C-alpha cells in the first residue's frame, strides 16, 4: 500500500475509534470520559471506583483506580507490557526496544545494564551538578523579566540539563537534542492525531541519526556517562546497537517530561497552600515531604497499561489472555481505603504505603531517586531564593490523559 493510502486508512480508523469513544463517554463510561482529557480527572477516578475495583470500560479496556488491585497487577508475572507472543499492542509506546516496552527476559537484561548508571553512588555524584544547574537557572530568571512562564524558564530546563549530562549528549548536540525531545514529548500523551504521530516519528528518525553519531563520538573518546558505560556491553554482545539507540533516546524522554511536571506541579501546589509553603521556607528539610505529597496528589504519570498473558481471574472477573488493563495511578494515589481524606494536599500526612507514581514491580521507575532529588533541590532553592514568587495568570495544561502537567504557568518572581 502507498504511504498516502496508509495515512488515509489510519485517518479513517482514528475517526471511527474517536466517534465510538465519544458515544461511550456520552453514555457515561468513566474511562472513555478520561480519554477526552478533562481538566480535572479526579472525580472520574471516583466514578471508576464506584463501578468496582476492576471494571471493563466500553473502550474494551479493564480499568482500575484501586491501590490494592493496581499494586497486585504490577507485581503479577502473568501480566506484561507486550502480548504473550511478544508482539506489541499497537497503541503502546512505539519504542519497540525500550525497557518499558519489553517483557522478561529482554527487559531484565536491559534493566541490569542500566541500573549502575542510576544507583545511589552515582546519584551522590550528580547532586552538586543539580544544585549548580538550579542556581544558574534561578540567576538567569532573576537577570531577566519579572514575569515568566515558570515551565519554560525553569521546569523544562533543569531535567533536560541533568539527563543530557547523565546520558552523555555532547554540547554541540544539545540544542538539537532539546528541540527533538520537545517534539517527541507528544509520544507520552497517548492519543495523537495522525499529523502529530507523523511528526513524532520524524523526530524519532532524526534523533536516531543523531544518537548514532553521538555513540560513535563516545567510541573514539569514552567519558563519564551512560553511553560510555554501555559501549562495552555492545562490544561483548550483551546489548545490540538496535537496543542501545532506543535506550539512549528513551531515557531523556522518561527522565524529562515526567520530572518537568513534578517540579511544576509541586510549585503550583505550594503556591495554592501558603501555610505549607511557609513551613518549607522555615524548614527546607521538608522538601522530600513536599515532593512525596505532590507525587501522591498530582502525579505527572496518571496511568499506564498492562496486558494479560493468560486467562486471569481477578476481583471475581475473568480477564482473558490478551486483555488490556489501564492502571489509573492518579486515582490509586487517592484511594480512600489507603489514604485518609485523599483529596487534601497535606505535606504533614502520614505517608502510608508507597504511592504508585513510579509504578511497582519489575518496571518500577529507574529514575525515581534522581527525579525526587532534582525536584527536592529545585523546590528548596526556589522557596529560599524567590520568597516573593506568585502566580500571575491562568495556567494552561498539557493536553494529555497520561501526563498531568502544565505548558504555561505564569509567575512573578519578586
Ligand atoms: C517525576 C518523575 C518521574 C515519574 C513520575 C516517572 C514515572 C515512571 C513510571 C510510572 C514508570 C513505569 C511505567 C509502567 O510501569 O508501565 C517509569 C519507568 C521508567 N522510568 Fe520513570 N519517572 C520519572 C522520572 C524518571 C527519570 C528521571 C528517569 C531516568 C533518569 C526515568 C527512567 C525510567 C525508566 C528507565 C523506566 C523503565 C523501567 C523499566 O521498564 O524497568 N524516570 N517511570
């Protein structure tokens, strides 16, 4: 089939699915409503829970907003991220070989190779870098206009700089890397138009070429970064080049679009709760509690999916092999069975069981400690150095049912 015919077919199929989902949403199906990106998804997670701990949406997907069920599924080896025969579900992440898109044993092998770059000893190495970047970004903001879009001026910058150094993007590729990362960010938004999907694929192609170049540069001149650490594994056959490039591309995406929004959401919550902001100003050691509560209350990754590899009985229902399950982490984090008065943002609350913002089980986020560290350093520095920071206009949210964050967050610095 020609490219044009394929594109036309994709457009028609997307329109049919969209119309079907719209009707399901109109009939009141809560998961279908979530797919249409409401400004406030939290009441819809309540509706999901009202249908039971596990319910099948008219969208054909099993759905849960129960902390207990989600936690169990994530640790259950009978669920995977691919179908049991190893093929990819079409709407899942298009990074075929990224860790998040693989089941064991390939997943285990890739994860083992990456863990050393993100272990606690390495994190201690990154801390002074994160502190310096944070200070430089605050200096830059103070040297400019008093009113800024916080997302663009700070939140989007810090994680990109950190991950750029960690992965090993050389200075002369940074601008292209930043530009392509922003274009690829739509990948995490789930539902995309055919145009957007085409642009993301073009950005991935460009990024792939760039990473081939960067990897060759590292081969000639090894450095202290992830790419240099992975190269011996390519040479001795533990990692193929077809896996290395998606791995290098996936990390920046996983490490920025999420952390960016954790920083933005944390500042927004603090500005909306001045008494808790004051507590942090008086005692910067409360930064970890601020970040933990932001992750629970307003997690940047609202949902992820699993596929049943075999027939599975769960909560009195039968999920047949191949059935997909949407885990609403944003809802599970506000499950009243686990977190009392879950709608309240309260940095002093008893943390309770781990929230599901970083998932659980074998795909538990590899960058969780790094993300927490970045956000804690950022929030403590902002509260100390910008005591007058305040919101000066309406926020514009990112159009996504997966990533919860802002594109525009106008603040005055003084
Ligand atoms: C606030 C920031 C972050 C959030 C909320 C977040 C969230 C998540 C979630 C929910 C998953 C698992 C999804 C699933 O189970 O299907 C995940 C996986 C992953 N994350 Fe993060 N992440 C964050 C930051 C980072 C950073 C900074 C890095 C890298 C430096 C990173 C690297 C990864 C990797 C490599 C995986 C795949 C792990 C695997 O499949 O075994 N993440 N993240």
